[in-house]
C-alpha cells in the first residue's frame, strides 16, 4: 500500500488523489469521485472536498493509499 504524507491536519480527497499520482488533473479527480469510483475507508464517497486525516485510506482503480501525518 502506498502512503502520502501531509503537513497539515487534513488534505482534501481530490488533492490527495493528485498527490498520489492517481489522476493528472483536479477535473479528473472530480469526475471519478462523482462517479462513485473512489472509496474512503472502505466506503464509496462522492465528495471531492472530503477531508482526509492521518490514518485514512482511499482507494481508486485497485490502488490503496494511506494518509500519514507529518513528522514534527
């Protein structure tokens, strides 16, 4: 499972997908999220602005990514 590290308290789902390299553009993230193709913590979520926190896992196209908090 891939992981992405965030500096802030949360990251929005669309931004996280771009950071993880799952989509090229924000509009691509918007479409796949709205189409119900993305899961957050095992459940379909259609909100591009869904806030992801340390420990959350999102999945698209068979790939899972875990959000990890910053090492301060």
